[in-house]
């Protein structure tokens, strides 16, 4: 579990293809617990000729949708329509499906795959959306995630995040690795690996860089690494400790926690390492900053009131540097992270002898506990705000987990080996579609 009193806790679709050169690690197994009260019944027919492909598209799409807790997969066995004119809507109504996904795949002479899908409204007997594109065989998972995004967006009205990425720190033996993976935990690759700890990964707003803290030189230093080139730069290497980087929404600056002037205090620094500016003066420990979506304020953990609590501070205007306490329930609240819409924040709340993920609304200031496990840490919102990624400890080992922001659906993304800590969900990617919508 992260100890806030020690600020050095131990713990885009195709943009990333150019950086993925490290060996493939074991995929993560996903277990889903619970589900939303009203789930959309959807049937997904295996795409035609899919058995000849190295990767099943429909399997990935189905897993993505089911993982949200917003969908219930209905039986599609024995029915094999692949084009709209082949759909017998009465069959799907009898099976209780409200939506139907059909599609086809064709292997082209050059080895690329032509992928087409359509989403059908069973009750209205009409097509809602469709997609056609041609991709290399090694990008089938990526196109499947994009199809799931389109389905999710069409049926829920919310932005899909299946094409996004996550980052986390994995410890195996005496080796620490900063890894990037697809949102479902597959295709994990190591960005860096060292025998000294790596902690506090943080995505840049455009998803092209990761900031993190490395102890590789026996001292905590904040680095920023460009993922496409693997080039990196130390942006905070001052006297004492340098930790807890957090990006501003425009990517121009980072908040960092430094002890160079005594105690752990929050500073602002330009993304290139210049323009260091102390944000506030405090006799306590201030750490774990998180920027608001509008970039006007930060929330952070501080013991300035006698126990670790969450505070908010403006970084511009007349009230810049003035801290406002946000949490009052309990004597231990740490690791705050703004929601993407800026209306709430997630954090870790000590609940008796347990450390659980909680959310609090800024307007009502009401806390809601989302988990009931023993040892949770490092909550991180999905970019659409619907899920929260975190690490939980089971059997002395850190496991990736996720919970819906309403607490209704929980997931456990477990790996066969390794101790996973400090997960962080990456940003939405720029629209990168491998084809065109079809009618």
C-alpha cells in the first residue's frame, strides 16, 4: 500500500506500434464481478472466415463490451448472418437481443485483412452504424478495440476507451519494469527495466510520453520519456528527492514533489525541465498532485491538518497557493485523482483496517466507497470517467483491478507472475480509424 508520508512510493490505436519492440509478456486474465442493473442485451455473430485469422475479432469485441458491465451477451449459436439482408430479425427478438453485431473478414493477396462490421437495431430492423477497413494481420486486436468503441459509443452515448492504453510498474524478482499495455491488459511491453525501483508513472495528455520516477542512479529522479523514440530526459534532478509527477492538461508543465527546500513540497516545472516554481508554502508534507481538467487547480495529499487528507489549491488568480480541505470522513485519505469531467475525484480511504477506492463529488462532498478489498492503491480514471483502474493486493502481490465509477461492476485483471503496482489509465487517442463507415 502506498504510504503518503513517503512521496516516493514503491511502487495511441497505432501510435504505440512503433514503440513495441520489447518481448511480449504474459497476457492478463480478466475476471468480472457484478454488473449494471440494466444491461443492453447484444448478440455478436462470429465474423465470416474468422477462423483463418491469427486473432479472433469477435472474441475481443465481446470481451470489451462485457467488461464494462453495460452489456449482456445473448446466444448467437446456430445463426450465421454476415450481411444485413441475411438477418432474420424475429430469430434475434426471440433470443432477447436488442442489438446485433455482424461482420466479415477477407484475407487479401498482400496478406492484409479486409474487415467489415455492422451494428443492427433488432426492434427497428435497421442498421445503426457500420465500418469497413483494411489492416495488417498484426493489428487485428487494434481494429477489434476500435469496433468495440464504435458499438459502445452508439449504444450508450459515451466515449469508448477500448483503444486506449494503460501503464503500470511490474516487479519480478529483483527487476522493475514500467510496462504499457492495451486497455484489456494484452500486448504488454516494457518501456524501461531496471534492478532499482521505478515508481509514479504519469501519461502526457496526448499519450505520447510517460513521466516517471527512477532510482537507477540510487537517487529518485523524475524522467519524461517519449514512447515512439524511447528518448528520455531528466526534468527534475534536484537536491534531495524528486517525485510524484503530474501533467498539466495542455502538456506544457508538470507538478512535481521536491524536498530541495526542506520537506516534501509541490512545485511546477516546464515539460522541458525549466521554469521551476514553488506552488505553496507548507509546514506539512504535500504530495500526490493531480491537475483539474481545466488546469486551474490541483488536488493533493497533505498532513498539514494533522492527518493525511485531500486538499484543493488554485494555481492561478488571487487564491493561488491557498489550500482548501476536501475530505473530512476518516483520518486517512490519500492518492487523489480528478475525474475527467472535473466534477469528482477518486482516492484511497482507510475504512477500518482496509484501504479502499472511494469517490467524492465536489458539489455535494459525499463520499462513496467503491471497493471492499483489504489493500487498494493508486486509483486512475478511464478517460471517459466510467471506470477506475487501481491495484489491489492479494496474497502479498499487487493485482490490476478496475471498478465502475458507480461501484456496480468490478474486474480483476490478474497476471500469472509479477507484482503490479501504480497503474494509470492513458488518455483518449486522436481519432485514428482504419476505414470508413458503411451503409
